[in-house]
């Protein structure tokens, strides 16, 4: 067994077949029985001071670290996550709390068997956290971007991976520091039963996700000003780093499968290498366990063997396609949403992907769709907003076709925007 190469490679190498096999096995492990599909929902929150709506950071006296320590008793000690001597995550059955780079508080809920379970689980989280927030004099809001603060105002939390990510994203693309420090999302995950089912859901989610993003948009502000972009979150990710975002390359080729996805992920530079769970690196004196990876792909960073579970998850997590394959399907299009809208979104996802009649209708309608059609639809929405016509149809058509009646996103800057959870 060879030791990992810690230094940068001069040229990208082909993916290691053992690594490809590792990812394919990982995807296979996610197959569920028919009729047992569940949901996972992640809601990221922006912490803001009650006094002036500016961002709360991890390090301030009554900040994010203080909040985590105060709510620790509600969570399992065995599921606490510490880094560099500081608390950065909590967990218990059905709920985990983690941090995004700028101190955004992510609440992960599931596995849910029905969308309506979301309010119950989330309600428990808020009943515990809200009294502490009142005492600390800040609150958690649901917007796609910080309302008053800019990215330069917010320090990165103490996870080593975020230092390496900052070094990488500060040199590529357009929105890296903005995404890391100020943005917040809602993500919904669903199951699959086979390779064919997984690829079909990846395709369908990639096609309709941008339309759903329009109806669930929730970003009134950008860098302390009124948001000028019709779909900021989509634009932010599309222009973040072209080699790891947007539509999965080759997804709409009828021959596309798990191995193709694995090869794409493994062939792309890692963004940053994480060797904290690589035994060979841990045994190497002076190994840099976290470092930017402008040139290294997985074959350069990891040994000639099958990847372990931590390494697999790291490789996949450095890709930010609109829809991501793990051992489940993860939809990543949407801004942070208040709980009522997040539950409505989850209900719509369930209806479109788990209801066989709806899904067959959608797949028939989009039969023959091409990657360039999706890219054109996304550009249309981002450029024209309310006047856009993705895939040649009006937004009114899509509202009816996708069952979105009654789903209306507030206009940017609307002071009545419902961004606070009501018990």
C-alpha cells in the first residue's frame, strides 16, 4: 500500500479504478425498497443581531459558539463535533446541528416519512433554541443571503476545512467568499431504488429545479443592498467554479450511469484535500492534512486502494452540482425558507418524484431534453426573471404544470417577508 502524495501534482491524473469502484459501491448502498422513500431536509439559518440585523459570528461573546454550548444539553454527548478545541456541531435522533463557513446554523432533519413530519421536528428544535437566542439577543432568519452584512464582515468559523476552502475559492470564480460566508439554503433529499431510478431523478431534478427555485426564491438582499439578481443563488453557484457546479456533464446522454458520475467527480481537482481520516497520511510526519487542491484530484491525494467512507463523502462534497448524488439524491437549488414554505416545497418534491403518475407525466414531457436546453432555461430565468419563459413556456404555465398554485415568492425587499418561525 503506497502512501498518499501530499504535494501538488503537476498534471491531473486519470481516476484510480479502485476509487471509481468505491464510489459505485457507495451509490449502490443507497438503493431502497420500492414504496419506502423518505425525505431529508436541511434548513440553513442566518444569525443576525436583534439590534441592527448585522451578522452574528462564531467568536463574539454572545455568538454562535455560545449558542451551541447553551443548547448542548438537548443533544447526545456522543454526537458532539469538536474541532481545534471548539464546539462546531451537535446531534441526536432525527436532528443534527452543524455550521456553514460563516456561522450559518444548519438544522438537518430526517429521515422523514411524510413531509408533514417536518414541522414537528423543526418545532422541537425551535422551542429549545429560541429562549437561548432571546437571552443572547440575536435571532435566526431565513433568507438566501445576509440582510445587512457583506462577506468581508464575517470571519470563517474554526473548521480547518474552511480555511483551505477560503484559500481555493478566493482565487477562482466570482462568488466564492460570498457563498461561504453569507448565503443560506434549503436542501431536500430523496431516495432511489436502482441505478436507473437514480439517474432519472437526477435528470428530472436538474430540469425542473430552476423553475422551482423561481417560485421559492427568498433573497431580498445582497451585500447590504437590495438584491439585483432574479435568482441570486443559482447565479452564485453557476459562477462559483465551473468545473464543479451547474449541470452534471453528460447527464442527459442516455448511456450515462453511476460510473460516469464517479469518473467526473474523481477527475476534478478536489478544491481542498482532507486527509484527516486517511491512515497513511496520519502516519506521515509533517503531512498537511488540509490544503487547497488546485491541481490534485483524488488519485493524487489518496492511496492506491478503495476509499473509506469519510474520503468518499469528502470527494463528493467538493462538487456542487444543482442536483447531487450521494447515497441519496440531494436537491440544492433553493434559498433558505421559513418552515411553512420548506414543508410546502417538500410536499411538492414528494408529489413530483414519488407519485408515479406525476413522475411519468413529467418524464414524458421532457423526453429528449438536452443539457444545453437546461442551461438555456437557467440563463433565461436569471436574465429575465418574471418575464422569462424557461423551455419555451411562461411561468404561469409552469405554475400549473408543476402543481405550484398558491406558491408565490415575495418580491425582493418586501418588509412583510415571513422570515421568522412562528410556533
